[in-house]
């Protein structure tokens, strides 16, 4: 049988995102209302204010711009509002909570954009769960109307889901029946793994476009309560207060305002305070230099608060986060990220010790959680990661995680220009990967006892010691250094970008699986596959034809 | 940016496989030599004897026909040769162990065929690991020459890997650098998760086409020993004997010869002894009727041996296995499999009790492991599974697993024509899924205590009880039955086959992840994705151009 598939008759757009920085006064799609220990985050998407002008964000459907605001809001609640113990996520639209990702935006976006868009929305949802689990900030999804697709997936990320029982409002995952794709933001996994909905009920639920409402939604565990309209606001408020009562967030503390971390951009060069990045289109690389701290660590959490969000422990990681998002969304053809550091390793370790020893303090807890999330974002970036350990670098402690996150690392072995890497208190499990293990544990899966030896050893590891300990991959000498690095980068650039993405995704996360690795490893991979099958995006694919009256999709019926 | 991808300029073939039944006297590509407690399975692929004639199986490369023989050999060693405690897998070719799946076969096969081919080879490798773990039959990969791609993946499935140290023989996974695809048979997962190779070394290894040999291969944990040519045979023999010494397989027992289970085929109807199958091209369904036992259970393992492989506990499951393979490979456009049974549930439970109570006996252990593997094959079949529970059915015990494996089940609720399902001793963990849980545990993930209640309850569950216990999905009454089933099948047939495959893969395996679920869930999904990307299979994709001198692949460099 001949298999023919031609895509591309409709426009496919790689969106360029100008900034990932925002703040509540600039939100277009969300209203953040603070009221003591309960915050209310209300979705009110402006139809005409999408990132692009060729679609309208009807029915509280979202594009990346909407989600950037949500991510910002959750981050700010954590840092700026320690008094907030519960967050109600709801909508200001009548009878509709959220219709999910905008279909016309998806239908006209390129495959890489769709994949990166879904990755970002997944990270935002996992950020909500992280705040619940690690910051004592609980989330109530107050579904004042129908939550479909990504709208229901947003609710699934919350601790409790309350659905208005008005005879029509439902929760649904209509992607399979309407669009021929999978729910893009962890929906299937959270339904069976987090909410533990029975798999046959989940099957039915995921194939009926209109979804499930009322009592059946409760019985099937899809929502926690179905609440009559007359009592809805009261029950939402009661549940938020009940969740808030179980929070360990502090009272009477001041928050830390987060200043923007916008880079200055000059052609291929991006300059932040602690980070420089330079794109090299020939090799399709992005070279990153992350600077270590230029001042002493704060003496206390109070002093950190004083220093504000420009303190190295916060700012350096927020800048790395911003750079990674830019690389992912705006520089699709960058294939390899070269990770470099510069500074005093002792200073890095001093800052790490501050974070480790005060990690029970609410603000330092947020700092540590931020660093953890940024490093996870690095692990989950579909670019090759190479770390180059050179003289003057400061790959110690939290910055050593960059070496451990890298697909490969090269460390100069030249007695005249010594190099070193060093462990600190954050390398022993305080900055876990998505699989729940430290990067060192994941790396040394075969020898768990050596992890203990290595973390308990004091002082720096020179090239030979680092090689023996398994902390770096190769240690070329002075003569070979330039050639070996050049060849490694050139070779990488010659390989299939798709094959590299798949390979790296499978090699990076050995060991246990978690909800997170299931979502990014299993679910996302299936979704990527489906997202570019002719049955979804071909000329007569379901996603392509969505919304075109009278047009029915045509499917290649062969099951694979 | 416009994204254009046209595939299909080269032939893409859905192979039709005439039979999955074979036996050693008919092997074309393997030699099975028995020598007491050690068997030797030697690969000697006949270049001209591929399933199709448009490629040659050079360098011990394989196609599905080669793998069907391997699967048969492993199965027969388990049933027919209880004395075999260790198996040496090697090659009769000089300086080459196995070059992996044949690239020209892959390059000209359709996407569905490639995916199903890889699934079968994965199941065969997992069968080897299952025999090692559960039957005390240990495997030594004796790499007398280079093992590349699927050749090395075959070795990875063995308990020990011995590589000849002759200055040139290597192990390699050249798929990424040479073909722009991923190793298709669990290679990446087994490298980092089973052999626990460090991820940065695995990265390097998986990107160098020539692979790694000798001492470095040992140091990197890619193989267990590199053995000089002069000592190779001796060390292989010693290791096989050492592994055999640790086996708990019996001595002095007679095996059970496995007779073929070929169906008679009449148009859309397939008739086996205990199984009927009928294809319905309109609804794209396959209806299966599995018959319960028509005789009493064996009184003892000796009597089972007497009855031979036609005994229900063996034959019924082998027939189901054969039917599933036919559906997967030869009936790609079948979207839904309807599972039905007919017979006496008490008889099924009687047979189950026999299996459960004698499961320590070597032969009954094999029977149980066979049933388990066949049911796993069902879970992993990319077709919708609906179970219909009707009067006269015998969904009890091991056959109840069909209901629990189904994506949905429908049970007639008609007092005049009663229906029932019933649990037995095999439902409580003896037939685990790939995730290590029983199907009942997976189904009731939210309520583990109810699993205990349900398995300890004696007697049949009528429709209402089954519904309450979560054992079936819907219980239409007599009036609705025909319509509801018809609508369910029609609706299913209207959905995107790809979206269904992805959805079912994500909903079926809630709970823990294992090497197996990682391979089928994570790795296979990435591989499916890559296998149909233009970078691999487009006109100028790496897989398409492989072997065409002077042609270099052209890549869309955008990273996704």
C-alpha cells in the first residue's frame, strides 16, 4: 500500500515571543484579587488580545500570552504574598470557565511551536502543583461554567475542583473526538494517575465531546463537588478557607517584589545581569555564561529580603529561566546549548550554604523551589546541553547542577591552567529532577553508594578526580581542547534534530517515573506524534478542518 | 515560516505475514543446538530468505520472519526443554554478531508496519527477560563479532554480554548518527535503566556510529566482559555453566511439545480450536469469541503433560496470541476488537485453580507465564478493546482479565437472560500487567482496599453488583443493548485512529512505571514520532537516503 501524506497547505507559524516578563498591572487576561489568606485569580481572556491577530481568544480560550500571565501570577503569589495560603482559580465569563488552548492558534501554528507551547503550559501546571506541595499554597478550581480541554486540565492541576451544578456546565476533554489530537497539558495522565479515575470511565469521558457534568462527574472522581449555583460562591469560599487553614505559610511577613529580568539584546548577544548568551548560527549553538555571585551571601533571610529579587540566588536563576524560554520559543534552530560559568566557586558555595541552612524559612524555601524549577526547565529543554569546564569557571554546588544536567561535559586538563568542580549542600537531593532523584543519583544509578562518598567528600575535584568520580565526561588536554570541542559541536550539528530530541529525552531521565516524567516522557511523546500525523494536521485532518462548517475529516484508518 | 513535508515518493509497504507459527525444523535463520543444561541459539540469517524479496538480509540483519523464529525458539525452550538452564545467543557469521533490523526493509515499510514490527521485537526481548526472571533460564549474549543497533539491543535483553576483544568488534547503536531514528527495540532504556550506563557516556555511545569496543565497553558497563579471541569460546561456556548452576529448573523432566495453532481461514472468519474471530470491514471491528474449557481441568501437572499443548490452559491462550498478532500485522484497519466468551465459568475457574495451586511446578509455571504474556500482548495491542458480557459467556478468572483489559465493557442487565462475571485465584496478582500491578489494582487505583474486598468475595457478580464493584463500565438493559453497542462501535470508528492509539496508551497503564512500560510508553512513543518525521522518512530524510552513495540527508533543523 502506498502511503502518501502532504502537509503544509495551511500556514504554519513559528510565533516569536517578545518577552516572558509581565506583572499584574500589565495582565490583559487575568485579574488577581488579594483578600488576606485567600487570593482569587480570575480568567477574563480578551478576545482581541492574542499574541497574533489571526485568531480570536473566544470563550476564555488561551494562547501562550495568557499562560505567561498565569505563570507570572503563581510565581508572584509565592514570592510577593507570603500571606496567601489558598488560591481560587475561576473565570469572569458567564457559564464558561475556560475552553482550553485556542484551536485556531494551534491549527495555524508550526509543529515545533505547538510542542513548545504545550511544554510551557505543562510546566505552568506543574508549577501550581509544586506550590501546593512545597509552599503550602493550595489551589481551588472554581468552575463557574464549562471547563473543556486545557480548561479542565488547568482544574486538574488544582487541589480541589468544584463544578457548578447548573444543568449544563460540564468538564470535558474533547480533543480526541473533536480535533483528533490528545489533550496537550497532562490531562489523560492526571485523570488516571492523579485523580485515579477508573480507566474505562476515563476512556468514555475522553471520547465524548460534551463531557460529564453534575453528580456523574463527582461519582467518576472527575471533580470533587458539584455545587448548585445558589451555593457556589459560599462553598468555594468555605473550601478555600478550609485549605488555607492547613497551610504552613507565615503570617505577618513581608513579600519580595520580583523585578523584571529583561535582557538587553544586541544582534546575537543577550546580556542580563548574571547571564550572557550568544547565538552562533553557523554551529547552531547558544553559548551561555552564568556568572557566580559578586557579593557575599545574605547573612539572614531578613537580609535577603532587604536585597530583594536582584540577589544572586534569585536573579541568576530567573535569568537562566528567561534565557531558556527564549531559546525554546524564539530560537528553534539552535540545537546545542553550551553551558559555561565564570566566578568564584567559594562564593557560589557560600550562597548555597545560606539557602540550605535557611530552607525552612518561607522565602528561602521559595528561592530553593525556584532554583529547582529552573533546573528542571533546563532538563526538559529539547536542545543538546554541553557543559565546558574551563579555568575561571565556578561549577560548584547549585551551578555544578549545570554539568550534571548536561548531556556531556568537557573539562580542561591542563596543569598550567587548573580547573575544578565542587559539590555543596544543594547537590544531595535539594534540587531534584522530575524523576524525584538528584542529578547525581540519576547519573550514578549503578553505584548508589558512590553518591554518598562523593557528596561527603570536601573540597574541589580536579580533572582526573572528576573523571574518576564520574562528574565529567571527557578531560581533553590543552592541545586537544579546541579541536575536541569544535568537533563535538560540529558532529552534533550534523545529526537529525528530531532523533536527538528523542534520544536525549530517553537518556536524561533514568530511574523512577513520576507524574511529571509520565507527562513529559510518555504523554508528550504520544502527543507530539499525533500532532503531526496527517489525521490531525493533514489537509483533511481533524485539527485542520476544525470549525469549517460541513467539512468532515478524512482519516487514514490504519492503526499503529 | 511555512512548513512543508511530503512523504511517499518511495514505496511504503504493509507486509502481510502469512503465519506466526514455526518450529526448529523449519527455521531458516537460527540454529538451535541442545547440549544438556546449556542450549545454543545461533543466528545465521539467510540473505535471500527475507519475508519480502526487495531487500537482502546481509550481515545477520533481521526482518520480522527472523524474529518470529527467535520468539518461537525461546517459547519452545521454556515448554519443551525443561533441562535447559542457560541459553547462549550467538552468531554463525564471522566477525559479525548481528547488524540489527534490516534498514532497507525499514526504509520501504509503511509507518504502521514499522511500529508493529518494533512492538513485536520488543515483546520478544521482554520474553527473554521474562524467561530469565520467572523460569530460571539465563541468557548469555556471546558477541563473536560486532553487535550494532538491534543486534546490540538483543544482547541487552540477555543476562550477560560477552564481547570478543579482537581489536575491531564493537557494540553500537548507530540509529541516531546513521539513520536519524531511535534504536527501535528498547536500546536507550536498557542502556541507562537496566545496565545503568552513565547518561553522558550513553549520550556519546548513542551518537558514534562505530560504537565502543574492548576495555572501554566494559568500563562503561555496555558489556560485562571483553574476551580475547583465543579464550572466547571457553569463557562463554564457563559463564553459561555458571549461570546454569544458579537456575531452579528441574532435572530429569520431560517437556511439552508445542503443536501449531494455525487457524482455518474463510474470508473474514478465523477458526481455531478455542477461538473464533470475525472481521467486520464496515465497522472496522474484529469480533472474538473465546471458548471456555470443554473438559475437566487436569488432575495434576503430570496429567497436563499427558494432555499436551492442546490442553485449554495452553492452547486457548496461544490461539489468542496468534489472533492478536494477525490483527496487528495483517488487519491494520481493524480499529476495535470486541471480546466475547462462551462456556461454563465454573470450568474456567476450575482450570484457574489448577494453575494457581500448581504454579511452583515448572510446567505450570510456564503455563501461567504464557497466559500473563498473552494478556500483556492484549494490553499492548493498538486497537480499541471492548468486552461484551452476554448470556452464556464465561468471563471468570483468567477470562475476566479480558474485561479488565478492555477499554470499556458492556454487561447485559436483563433478569430474563442473566449475566455474571466472577473472580478467581488468578485475578489477585498472578497475571500482572506491564506496570507490575494486577488489572484489578490498576483499575481501582483510587481504592486499593476495595481490591481486597472484591477478590475475597466468593461467587458471581450480577450486572448491578459488577457495576457497583467497578468491574464493568455500563449495564444496558435488554431494550437498549443492541443500540448502545452499535452506537459505541460506530462512534469509535468515527474517531481518529492515531488519537485513539495515543489515548489508550495513556489511560491503560496508570500507576507505577517499569522497564516495560518505559519501553512501550515512553521510548516507543518517541520512536513513533521520529519514525514519521520528514527528517527520517521524508524524500531527503536520513532513513530514506541510507545506503545511497553521495546522498546526504537534509534536515529541518528546528528543535521540537
